[in-house]
C-alpha cells in the first residue's frame, strides 16, 4: 500500500476529526471514550463508536481537509484515513488538540 505523501495531511485530518468528535460528544462521553481507548491493547477499535458513527465524522473530516469526496478512495487514502484515526485516538479527545502531546 502506498504511503501518504506527507505527514501534514495525516495531522490535518486527525485534527479535523478530533474537532468533529469534540463537537459531537458530551464531555462525559469524551472522558469515557478516552478511558476505554487507553485501556485497549489495540488501536483497531475506538470507543467513539459507542455513541456515534465515527466513520461518518471521519468521512466529513476527509472531505473538508482533502477537498474531495471519499467515493473513490485509493490505497494511500485508506492509509491516510487510518493513520489520522490512530493519531486522533492516541492524542485523546478530552482536551483541545493543541494541549495534547504529539505522537511520534
């Protein structure tokens, strides 16, 4: 699978997704999401799905950041999507993006 051309897109997409989740969930829901995500051994699932269809939020974030639809996703888009999801999940959802530690 081809890697995204820049980590900037990963960061921008993760930040947009993070903002959408914070706008959608309540503070107590966000705390629950972070608690469950932190306790999981794998990043392949995310507790945001306990409350909403988080894939829809990521799709909207992708359209906003990449300025194109998700209908024709190619391999590098899927990788970008997954990497951004993992970064947002790693950074957590309870605090503002700029207050979180940076991954990597």
